[in-house]
């Protein structure tokens, strides 16, 4: 697509929400361009465990992969580059890319996702998605009568530990601070016999052979403890990739884009979907649905100008 051509819609992001939104827009005959550095987003990462088969997990991958495969052949509908900034210009928007392109559009749909916060300790990179992952909510049902570790001090970590505690034989919660334990989820976890809480401990190393099997944690006093586990879930929170619209749309205290029930932002003509928004649940199927809904909202907004 010629960079000077005015699009009807630019979709920023190539994950589940962005892919779905783009394909819905194509089917609505919009002049749409998806701008992203890659295709697939977080669906490229899948937890591998010796006893887990693909059919055990509801992933939404069939839908996402179908859209991904289709878009790979539609060169006119994609621009493979990271986005730096979205600007408002009178009656249109300009999407600036990392390479210096200025793409003009009537509307923008932000589906740029969020980055997981990492432990940044020895062994983490080696075992990512091989016994160590960042979404306990997606995999909790697989851990009936097994031992797990959850690392984190935010509500996300408490929610993950609580879901696992219902099914797992043992849950080790590492890093939570005293204040979080005064919440409803904290009190629930404190009352479970199958939950062991390591207050204010920090992770220093992840160990294993083919899969992550142990985690080494350290107390504030310097005491190190080695915990055996069937899997390790890192729940330190998410960093939304929303910097390109900072100052243009309203964001919440976690820097997520605030959207209403129609995926509209505070700026007319800018829509958002997926993990970059304040929508509940960081799940592929939710992102797919939100991407479809946002595309339909954008289409309705654009109809008078088509």
C-alpha cells in the first residue's frame, strides 16, 4: 500500500485482537492496514509440560492461526513494522512507524497487547514455556493433584494462586507482601492448608533439566530455600504497549487504555481491544472477541464516510 494513501482503518498490533479486527474489517470491505512488527502475538508462546497435550487447553489458536495464515498472503493489508506514535490531524490520524513511515487513516484500532514483567534471574529464559510461564489462569485446570509455584505480589498473583489452590495438591506463593494478604483473596489463601506463603521472598534462580523443576528463593534475611514444583507461574503483572497513544486517550492507573462496552476510547475515531485495554481477563479467546467487537464499532463509526 502506498504510504500516502488515506486508509479507512489502521489496526496497530498483530496478536489475537489485531488479527481478528483486521480480518473482520477486510470482510466489511474497509480499506484496512494492519501495522505490526510480527503476527501471532502471545499465541506464539505455549506452555509445554510432559503430561500436557494441546487438546487439554482452550487456546483459540484455530481461529487466530486461520486469520494469521490468511493475512500472510494479503500484502496490501499489512505493514510489518513497529508503531512509535499516533497523532491527530484535523479530520484524520497519522500513524508513525519505527522506520519513519507516516500512514494516514480515518480511524485507528489499537490492539498492541501487553508485555509480561520478567523475573530477570538465571534460568528464566532457558525454561520459558517449558515448565515456566506467565498465565496461570490459562493452565490452572491441568494441575489437579500437582505442585505449583506462583511468583508475584499483585492481585494477578493472588488470583492465580487462588485458582490453582482449588485444584492443586500444593501451591507455593512467593513474593507476596503483608498488605495484599489483607484482601479477600489474601485471606482465602491464608486459610488454605495446601498454600504455603513466602512473604517478601525473592526468586534468585530457576533450575531443571528439560523442564523447570525447581525454584530457588531468598528471604529478606538472606536464607535460601529450594522449592520443587511441577510448574512455575510468574505473575508480576503486565506492561501495556500503549505508549503510542499516550496523551490522546484516557488510561487507567496501570496505563491500560480505557474502553467502553463498544471498545471506544475517549477519543472519537480511536478504538482499542485486547490486553492493552482495561477489559477483564488476559485470554486469547477474550482478545479474539474484543477484536471482532472493536472492528464492528470502527465500521459503524466509518459508515457515513464510506
